[in-house]
């Protein structure tokens, strides 16, 4: 991929940077600034080079029109604190405020355009509509740097189309993500263990199918595990179950056996009477989940089992929590697996945390991020790379 070096001398140049600032908010308070901090190396590199940096990003899922609850104002404030300079926030994306804000930049300064998804053309399925917005964004800049890894799997105006209009390059964050994830998608050092969790099997159909030809072990937890248990003929009570995927999962189990891939399922679960932080709960065997209860975490014996399966791994990819880690009573499974990955990493494994809820869990549960080899900023993008897909936001940056 083209790198920032390919853009030449950037002093005095206006550089449009697509970042991923889709951070969680509690009102107007950012509760996890990990994605903002991840963007800093590229932004500092550009400001140190004397560029006039114009950042575009999205937040939340506005419906193609301005919505105050999704304003990037909290992001601009936090970004300014981390960069040690005021970051001006344009009141619009490509309108008069954006033009004036960019015009007011001096060398080494940073401005942020308002939420790119306030413009419906950003996510349009119509090529001409996206191209029109990309052209307007391009008028604000002399070059483009793609550094929002969390959106490179999207064919969107500020990710894909603008890279066809301006001289374009991958930012340091994107390059680091691709290099790190390639260690799990190319020729991984073995044993190669993959931990998959989260709520739904259907969200990970492609990646599971691909991993059945690449991984040595698949450790399955989270809500998706109950479809696997059902595929083995077990009752799962009121646990999350995708009945329409049971036959697909039966096929996965058969393929895994044929390919010599070990699929590791929980031997016990934490079953609760309801989905609530204070719900009565108890540990039960995975093959004896009582009717009327739902599994909300893997159990302690499963945690030990999973950690043991990770201990000798040389490559580990983790995507998805083992339970409802946001509720303290159902966080132990995720904690145990995360600790197992930390210990395996300390013993020499290369570990990837696949963004999204997994990265959020690492921070929410108090783990030192340095204990993992790589924490991705993109849940969907990292999943699609693990699935073996080509991502439009990367292919457009090819040399």
C-alpha cells in the first residue's frame, strides 16, 4: 500500500485524514478514548511535518442528517487535550464553516469536520452520490490519508471514493493493523488458536468457515456458543439461540473433525433467571442448563479449560467476549480468557485482540493493553480480514 512517505513534502499542504472516532459516549462524556489515542501517531507525524490536518470521522449512526447527540464536539475537545493544541470543530462537513475552518489552519494545526454521516451521501449505495461528496471533500485538501481502520471494510465516500480523487496513502494505524493481522491470516506460527465470542453465530459465519481451514483450535464462548451446544443435541434453556443456524453449525463441527481442527466448547456456564445485572444465577454443566434459565457467561471450569488451550499457542486471535462482561456477575469468563492470552503472550505468543467488544472488555476490565501484542481498532474490519475478504478501503490504496 502507498504510505505517507509517497506523498512527498507536506509542509503547508492540506491533508484530509479519515480517522475512526466512533467512541462510546455517556451523554457528552467519552467513556473509552482508545480509538482517539490510536489515531495520535499519524496525526502527530503529519503535524510535525508541517501539514495542515483536516480530520473527518463519524460517530454513531445518524440517519444522514445533522443530529446533535452525534456531534463530534466531545471528540474535538479530547483530541485537543491529547495533541496539546486547540482542535477547531467545523459546524458542517463541506459547507461554509468547513471551508472557513480549513482556511484558518496554519502549518502543524489540526481541525475536525463535523460528523461525516450527517451527510447521507457518505453511505449511499449510489456511486455517483458518494463521488459527489468525495469531490467536495477533496476541494478542502491537497492529499488524503486513510487512517480509520474501523471503516476500511466500507465502500463509503470518505473512505473509498475520496482516495480516487486525491493523492492517497495509508496512515500508520492502518499499516500497523494490516501488518499485525496478516500474522494471523498469512502463515501463522503454530499452534494457532482463535477465541470467538459475542452474541451471534450469524455475525461470524464467514470467519468461522475460513478459520476451519487455517486455525488449529477454535474456542467458542459468548452467546454464540448456545447454537453450537444445540447443534450437538443439547438443551440450552432460554439462552440465546439461532435456530436457523443449527444445521450450519453441524456442518462446521463435521468440517472441523475432517480437517483436524479442535473446537473447544464450554463444559459449564453461568445460568441466570433473567438478563439483568442482579439476576439470580448459578454455575451449571453445559449439558444440563435448566429450563427457564439463560447462560450469560462461560463457567469457571470452562475458563480453566480455555486458558489451558491457549497456554502453548504461538498465535492467538480473539474476537468477542465470553459473556455479558458489562455485568460484574457475568464477567469472569472474559477476564479468565483475557488473562490466559496475556500469559501466553508473555510466554512468546503473538496475540491479536480483534477490536469491538473485545477491545472494550480489555479496557473495561482493567487489563494493561501492553499485555497483548496488538489491539485492533476495528471489529468488523478485523473480522473481515480474518475471513479472508478484500477490503475496499485497502484495495483503493494499493501501489
